[in-house]
């Protein structure tokens, strides 16, 4: 797929549909500029970021990168996955990482479980579908919720790409 085709892809239209997100979650601001945490990744030929909110508070986000070079897809995915939970204090969190075979061509999810009741849990999930690399972060949710949303998004990406 050429760069020209990426400009024509409407990523915003596939981000969130009714019934996609766990109870209490909603889509918030959408922008083409991705968060600073992705500054080490190869620049996408196209990208989009949507914040998530839960009961009015920031609760994560969804980022999609499209790459015309397969080497950039592999590098971006590897960098995202290697960063899962890297900045978290291991004395406060239990980190559980696993591969999910039924999402994308490859998919990894990491759950950060707070070891104290006042510490908020979080999940990060990344997957590759064709020329797309997707990162999803949701706070205070379970792996099953983030995986359920990822499956829906993956299906829409398959149809779009």
C-alpha cells in the first residue's frame, strides 16, 4: 500500500462503535498527533490517537499507526511491547504479559495489577494487522475487556486495509 492510499484511509471512522467499550468508558478527544510516549517509534505514514474516558476521567487511549514499510511495522510493535509496564514500580504492581493468538497477526497484552487496593490497575495491548500497529491502554479494567474491544477493532482494520 502506498503513502497516497494511507492518506485516503479514514481511521477515525473505525476507532469506536456503539457497544465496543466496557461499561462506563467512552471515547474522548481524537487527534492525528500521537502521545509523546511513542516518540522512539518510526514515524507512521498515517496515525491517529483517541483518548478514552471513564466516568469523566482520563482512562487510556487508542493509537493506530500505518506503515508502508514492513520493517517499521516490526520495529514499532517491538518497541511498544518492550515498553509495557517499564516505568512502573514493581513493588506496587504485579505485571502479567501474554500473547493472544486470535487478535491480529501478533498480539501481546500486559496487565498491571496494583498490589494495594488504592493503586489503579491498567492494561496495555498491542497488535499488528497488515500495515497497522495498534496500541490500546485502558485503566481499571480486565484483560478480557481490552481484548474484546481489540477483536472488534481488528476486524474493522481487516476490512479497511
